[in-house]
């Protein structure tokens, strides 16, 4: 089996790339970095730039599974230009990959797995979102994810199995939200927002990679929520981290109104609340290594 990974240098991509190499599978990557080291004999490197509509179409040769994790960072100042980049980098990456497939007469791609996000779902602690949920957010993130997922349907016309993975809050010390939270907590600067009742549907980085490869091996199609079975509220999340680091939370909570005034629409990144179910992938046989926050943090912060 041969893989093509777009976004292989990101938080999830790096771990996934290493896991695929350990399996002994062949793997190619798409990168926007022309100066990347290409000396690794186990990896084929191809250049692309979705925002400039550039792709080396040879990247498709011999590929069975495409895993698309590409997209410009969401955690940046939401200027008009940045918001356009956040959306277009995702939609255009999918369109470029589809174009490369159409232009490859010997294409053997059978499955297309594309990262998505639980940011699609309406922020409401009282709603439990499964994959059939239609309670979508009308926020910038919700609209972006919706257009992102719609673009994936291009591949269905080529009889390719499409998998949309709606990923929750990824726990890793290599990047993402956990790293700065741990640093703040170590210096007694950790706290939560409002009453701390907003729900975090999180997942350990190990289980993200494991779930993706599980869906590959099952030759799956459809939508899957990649979150752990036990979401927690933000106050419990912070208290569990402080307990593991042996640091007390001494700061008062930050008022929600203050966050909204200071950050405007970007405040949704800080005060989102999505209670998301992973029952579907569990029923299909996936076994999590880290089902609860205690075990996840025990592993990451040991």
C-alpha cells in the first residue's frame, strides 16, 4: 500500500508519517517547502502550493490512499486576508488533488481521507453531536468547515471512498492548545473562562493517528468524529492539568464578556463548547489507548 500525505509537517502529519513508515508502507508527501531535505529514501517528496494553484501531479503515481491534513493555521489573527487564506488553502488543496487524479490515466487511488474539525458543530453544551448531527455553527469556523467538507465530495465522482474526519482538541506537547496551557499552569497563570462549563471534546495525538490508520485498514467511507469517549468541561480540564503539574490555580476565571471584547469573533476559539460523540468508530471496532483525560495527561506530562 502506498500513501500520499498532504500536510505531513504539521502536528498530526509528522506523527502519522512516522507511524506509516513503521508499518513498512510506501509514502509520498506534498510540501510547500522547496528546500525540504529529500535524502530520505523511504519518502518521496513533491512540491505544491494550493494558494497558487501549483502541484506536481506525479505525486499521484502508484498511490492507494490520500490523507489530506493541509491548511493554513486557524490560530492566527483573523484579518480579512487571513480568513480568506484559512478557507482557500483548504478548499484549493482538495481541488488540486482532485485535478491531479483526473489527469492521471493510471490512477489507483481508492480512498481519500480529509481532516475536518468539530468546529462545524454548534457550540452548545446541551447538544451531543454525532456524525448525523445537523446542528451546525453559523460562525466563521462552522462555515469554513462546511465548505471544506463539501469540496471533498468531488472525489465521489471518481468512485473513491471519501472519509471526513472531524477532529477534536488534539492533546500533544508538540503543538496545539495543550502546550501553552501547560506552560501557563507551570507559572501559576492557568485559569478558565467564565464558569468553566464549556465542553472540550479532546483526543490524544496517539489516538488520532491510530484512528486514521484504523479507517485505512477498514477501507472505510463516510464521516467520523475523532474525539475521546469522555469529554470534560474546561474547568475540569484545567484542574486536571494543575493536579498533574502540582500547581494550584490561583487566578480568578476570565469573564466571558472580557474575552469577547478583546478578541471579537476570534473568541470562539477560546470559549467553544462542543460535546461530541465517538460512538460510531467505537462500534466499528476502534480501541482507544487513552479514553479519559487522566490517562491522557498521565502519558503526556509524565
